[in-house]
């Protein structure tokens, strides 16, 4: 697993210096690479590179041309590009008999032991499904092993395309190579030699330390981005198939069956300025069980993008999918409206730069004549047509137009090339066109109580312009009532475990571990979530949480509750999902329960899109006019397609419309109620230990649709 993306600022500075000083070296010629010394040299280099990543191939090619071999030929001359398997096109038939796309928590802990978690039957039974990216990477390595095993070449260097050679690579590889190839008389000096790696904190070396330059590991070596594999080693790996889990993890599990060596230091490094498209399947699991506790803000990188973008076409040609795709690419996209809000359209037509959006898809008021006018105002404008206009338009739009037919098999490819942006690791979104929606010209928001916004995240999916209230959609559904009860939390003085589950996990910002033992129902039918001081290997406190077993798309979610008023604690009532992350919150901060904290998190995509951005979200504090901790009150989230309403005792107290400031979450979510201890002292204050244990009381909880 590549953890460079989680590095600290100081580590990034160090890595930046290593990268930029690599040109200052004693020699650029290495005797370890040659074709004239067949039994003692590295004669082939394979580089894994996706067809859709030509930029990375250019980078690694320059790096290979920087170093020369025994006969003064560049390493590029003995290199072969391997067209890596693309996660987008995975088919189970590709790997039925050579790969198993899951692994266990115990496998992870074998490679990277953690004193807080035992490798027991529970860990062995905890299966972790791999991400498509992890599967594709592993299969690509396996295909290269097959090529090496079938060749006549004794040693091959295998590289991933995001690496570079460290300063004095030629000198260091020659010293290392001389040691490992001269110490043994057998045909192959080793099976596997790591030149690029990251050691775990508990990395173990066997008692056999060959020299100061190389050792034999027992476990604890991450990465498979730069290693030398012998022909004999490749044959052994093929015999050990099927593999399972991320490729670097599985290789660790085979160390006892292979002759594996690791150089004293990594002489091939991964670039820190190359964004990873991999998704690590183990990270959510480590967060849930409390091992991973990083509180680093996960926010999208700001980047220059072409635009503004305008898209035009007929209904049913993929316009709504295109809008979602542009959002995934980082555009702030307004779509599927009969017209823009007056203020936004006025700014657009007068060439103002203070626009709320930089992409407009299927907007009825932006006809072809207006689009032609806009091309004059904005020199970087791009125009996308899902239905190509009958009239000739290339001259009008100065060749800044793209025809994106609904039937095209790889829309990401032509769209990303047109917009000059990175090809996403996620599938292109496919959804039904929702058509153009009418908008209201007046403000429909009902905010009956005083409120104040806290600092919002900076994100392409947040519009935070002063005075902006969002887009108000005319929708007959807005007036409908959710009156069909789907789930009731308490049934005959007991928790309805058919539809509700008691949580036994945690999350990084929570200093308590949830346990079913902290959820109790009394004789009156009131149940409590209790936070208490109780040590476990991963946390010093335990608490209670309840969540629906099902997910819901829209509805009314109600809880009659009395939150804890202990400083440092948070009572949460919220809807949540991951992949992509979307969330609608009510929270009570124990330090001041006269205010209700609400929030919305939004990431675009369809189910499975691995976008999990959000740190602060879009928080708002509402003054209730009473102390919520004094008595039971009913709090509700009414989630509709174009509006979110927060209610207290049946009265709407706050609302948010579309893009006010986020899009409305649009994928099914689970409903949760919990009590937790936040790491953020800035937000919730320091925990008052004298008032622990503390409980949140719940009289009723239900879901209506």
C-alpha cells in the first residue's frame, strides 16, 4: 500500500528534495544492466503503464534514458512497456483461476502487525473485498511474471510508471548487484529483490543478514513499484497462484516460500507529485476498527480546468450523466433547468467573472445563439453537444466544440482529452436524463430561527457566494407528505433488530469505540446511548450507536431525543453513505445544547464512485430558543429531491435548496443516531471527565417515506 499520499508536510519536503537532487550524482552508468553478460546482469525492464496514461509513460521514459548500462546504451533500450490492465474493463473471466479478489484482516495484520489488534479467528473471518484498481494492478503484475517465466532472461526489473531513480542509483545498484550475484554459486542468486519499498514499523528481518547492503525479510515490506525478479522466482510465483489481496500484501505472505532480498535503502522512489488513482480497500476497515486515526482534512485539490463549459442536446442523450461526469472531474455544474437564476444569467451574458458555476448542462435559456455570444466573452469556453446541431457550428465556436454521442463506448477518453484533465479511476456515470426543470423566481426558504454559518470547506461542490440561497425548483413533490412508516426503532419496549443494528465500530475523529452494551432500553420504552470510560486496545472510551440495516432515498427521519450536555461529547442524528460520501446531519454539541448543529456533505457520482471528500462540510448553527438537554423534543430531517428541511417539534426551522450551498444528496443513505467523543477540541471543547458516564435518551425513532 502506497502511504505517501498520507505523508506529513515535512515528509513531503524531504521527498521533494530527494526527487530534485537526483541529477547530482557520481555516475550515470551502471554495470548491472547489460545484454553481453547473460548470467550476471539485468537484461530486461518491464514498466506497467495504462494506455490512458501517456503522460506517465513519457515521464518514466525520460528517467530510463537518464541512466546507461554496461555498453553505454540507455536503460530505455532494454525496456518494454506493458499495457497494464485497466480497472474499468475488469471481467471475472480474466482471473477466475489465478486470482481471488479478497483477503482477510488477518492477512493485513500479518504484513503490518498492530499491538492493538490480535490475529485471531475474528480477524481471519473478516473478509475485505478488493477495489477494482487493486485487482487490476495485481493482475498486471501476474501477467508480467508469466512473461518473465517464459523468457530466457535470468533477471528482469519490474517498475510501475510513477517511480524515479534516486541520486546515485547507478553506484548503489552496482554495489548491491555485485554482492548478491557473487555470494552464491547456484543458477539464480535470488527469487525476488526489492529496490523500492516502504517498511512497516514492525518490519522483521530474518537472522540471516547477508551484508550491510541487503537482508532477508520475514514480513513488513510494502510496495511492488520496483523489484528485480529472476526467471526462477517468476516460475515459483506462478506455481503459488492463485494470488489474493493487493499484490504487495500477497508477496509478503509468500516470503517463506521464496528467496527474497531487500536492499538496505530504497533506491527507486515513488513520485509524490503524481496523484494515485488507486483506492485502498483496507483503509475503511482500519478506520472502523480504530487503528487508522488520522485527522488530515480530505479535501479535493484545486486545479485549473478549461471553461466555462456549456453542454447542449436532446432529451435522452445522456445530458444528466454528462453533468454528473463534469462534477466528478471537478466542475461546479448547474444542469437540467429551463432557465438559470436571473442573477447568474445576467453575470454570464455580461462576461462577469464572479460566476457561481463553471459548467452549464441542458439549460433551456442558453440556446445556440446565446452560446455563440458566450464564446466571444470567454476565450477558454468549451462546448459539448450530445446531439450534433444541424447547422455548421465549428466556425462559430472556433473549434472549441465536442460531439459526445450517447453511444460512445469510452466517454471519459474523449471528454478528458477535450478538457485536458486526468482520466478518472471511476466508471463514467450512467443515469436517466431528468429533463429541464422549472425554477421559482422567489426565495422559498423557511429559516424561522436565528442561525449562523461556520467555515465551509473549499470544494467544487460548494457554492459559498455571499447572499446566494440556491436554486428553487418548481416541484409538485415538494408539497407531498411522507406518511408511510417504514422503520420504527422501538417495538414493544425493545429495539427492532430486524431493521436496526447496534454499531460495534468507530471512525477516525471519534475517541470512543461503539459497543452494543452501551445501548439499553428501560421499562418505559426509552432507550439510552451511554458513553463511559472503558479501555480497549484502540480507544479509552466506549459508547452507543444505532443505524438502519437498510438505505433510503428521500424521506422523513425522526427522533424524539434528549441529548447529552457534557462538554466534548456530540449527539448525532444523521443520514450517511460512502462511495461517494454524502451526508445530512443534525448534531448537538454537549458544550452548548441551546443550539442545533446541521451540516451537508456532498460528493458526486453513482454508487461505487470512490469520492470521500469533506472535512468541515457546510456547517450551520441554529439557535433553538431552549435547552435541548432539558427535555425530550422531536427533531426531523425531511429529505426531498430538491430541498432539505430540518424540523423541531413538527415545525420547519431551517431549509436548504439545490446548490444552497451544495447539491442535494441524491443516493440512498442509512439513518444513524449516536453519541460520540470528538477529537476536535476547537469544535466541542475538552471532555469533562467528572460527568462521565453520560447518556443521550431516545423515546422514539422512525423513518417515513
